């Protein structure tokens, strides 16, 4: 047996594992680094979040990634160069966190790396004959492993696509293992660049679990702020949106997209919902002269409306449910106000009530996927009707 495989076997037999989960979203604001102690597997999985930090990306990182991000025509040489460069960058960020936490690489069993999504391309979006679903995340696992000195599991989304899914949302797997409860129907709503949700029935029947992207979360709002207010990356405290008024004509134009009429589950990304999408909506609605505050107020309400319409549609047969929110959108008070008002008596909480920091949730869930890759497989979890195949995800990169 190769020493690498022996090391994995020994790691799998331990009562618990120290796993670092990494998440870098489409907002490009920073790398989420979650240090987790994970015990068990399947529905017996227990996670203790030991440390969490978001390391802001510098201007150079943002500029390089944005040059190719969500664009069909890019410099192929730069894509090739960025793949190892992002892996090395993330590896150095891990080392920075470990030094701050006074933890050594030898204390860590695994790194679970989501990578940096640069293009998401489901078949319903590209409609190119002869090709199926596809997605691309940069940040090579081998480079990350060698740089950090820690075995790395990465590139999770490809197995999901190979097994018939669209590569997203993957949160459904971790949501089911960590947050299923026999006491209530639960919806786990994540508002990142794109908004997505997972439905967890109190029956805990995996065949009834559901997950889908809903539409834009923060992506268009953040892009608008960055384009018109240099040095700002988002509408902090929704200050600008609060100062404006929702424009009905622009709202109607924003809602006019075939994606919203597609059956669930479905996936999307900034390749569709971006500044060009907003500009087209403004042209169609003759609202090109709207002031910034009114545009932001409308985008904020649009995001909330997309989320609320989907939740109402997906829960209309339920007698009750609780909503738990995570992601950057939870810090947008106007967005959360719109959602709360529209859902009436629905109990809305953050995932902190379930024991997981809402900012850390996505990174934690990838740590759980890495744990399942190593020690899971006993818990059968699939819903083929909803595009959730029963699979083990992730590619393993050794540090030496």
C-alpha cells in the first residue's frame, strides 16, 4: 500500500478529523476559511466550527479574475495561468490563517477547496447541440496542497455533472446531513451572488429533499455598486436602496427572463444575471435615466421578489415550515425586510440558531463533503427526480 493511501486509511479511522473548508463565491469579496472538527459521517455527522475568517481579496486578485469571470470570450492563456495561481494564492491564505490561529499544518487532516467559479454553463443556458451541463472552477488542488502542506480535496462539482446533475447547488448534501430535523420542515436559504435553497422535510426522507437556484442574490446589486461607486463593493446596510423608490417598469423588465419559467430544479449564475442584463432591462423599460438610488431600490426588491415567489411556490403544499438564512444577503436589512414582510407569519432565523455561523455555512458544507469523500458512503442520499445523484464528490491531491 502506498504511504499516501495508508495515511488516508489512518485518517478515516480516527474518531474525528480537522478539516478546513474553503469557499470563494461569485461576489469575489474574499476567501472564507472555516476550521472544523468533524465527527462521524452521514446523518451522524457532527461539526464543531473551531475558527472562521474571511480574507479579503486584494485589488490584483479581483482584477485578474474579473478579466475572465462569466465571459464567453477570454484570454485562454490567462485562464491557464490563473488555475495554478489561484491554488497557490488560496494555499498562502490558509497558511496565514493557521499562523493567526496558532495551528500547524500537521494538525490539519484535510483542506476542502471549492475553488473559484469562473463560468457556470448548464445545458438549458448554452443550448449547444451535442453538449451537456458544464461548469468551471479554477484553483488547482495540487498546487494548493503543495503550498499549504495539507492533503486537499477539490473540484467537487464535476462528479455531480458526470452523474447527471448541473453541478449546483451542492449545499443540499451538507444541508441534509447537518440540518435535517424530525421536528419541522426546514428551508435553508442561502443568499450569495446567486440565491439558492434546500428543502428538508421533517420525514427526513431523502427522496423528498429538494434543492435549486432561484435567481440573482447579490450579484447584480454588487456589480452595480462596483461599477458606479469606485472603492465600494456592495450597498453597505442597504443605504442607497433605502434612499430610492422601486420603479415598476424596470421591475417588470427584470422579471422578464425565461429562467424564471423553467421548472425546478435549475441553476444559473452571473453569466445570465449581470450588468448587461440590467442594462437591457433598462432599455426595454425606458428607465435608462433612473438615479442610482432608484435602480438599487428596484434591484433589491427584485431579488426579494424572486426569492419569495420561489419559496411560496415550493411550499404551497406544506402545513408549516421554518426558514433559515445564510450568505452575504443576510446582512442586507432592506432585502431581509422585503422577504419577511412578503412571507408573513413564516419563522425566519439565521443558521446561527442551528449552530453554524451564517457567513461560514458554505465553507463548512464543503468541509462536510470532504469528510464524506473520506469516510462516507453508507448514507444513501439521492433524489434523481430533482437532480440529486447519490455520489461521492471531490478529487484528492497529496501534499508531497
